[in-house]
């Protein structure tokens, strides 16, 4: 199940990157390239590509969260600090035994 979710997550990430790169640049990032015509067209309803991008982003987030939930079951319950505290029984240095 974890492998299936991981493969699906990678495929969705690639499709999401592709759909974002295919979209038309609005050109409004620091006020550069903004004209009255592009201002009017930027308020139009979202086309198919923007709706597809939103759908892909939603599916990507859902698969990421479910992948986290599924992989959480395989994690050990002990922390690294607990294991180092168990190894170190006393803080006093050991005196070597003479033969």
C-alpha cells in the first residue's frame, strides 16, 4: 500500500509541475508587464488548466497525508535519546581490571 501511494504521489507531483508550467504567465509579479487588457482578462473565470491544477494539487496533498499516516505505522516507538540512555548505565568511568 505504501509503495502504491508513493508511486501515485510522484506521478501527481510530475503532473502538477507540468500543469503549472503550461499555464499562461499573468505578468503581474512586481507590476511589470501589466496593461489594461491583461487586467481585464485576469479577472475572467478559471479555464480548464487552472481547475486541473487545483484538482491535482488537492490529490497531491491527500496522497501526501495518507502516505504519512501509512508510513507512521512502521516507525519504531523508541526514540534515539532513550536508546542512548539505556546504553549508558553509570556516569562514572570504569577502572580497567588488572590481571
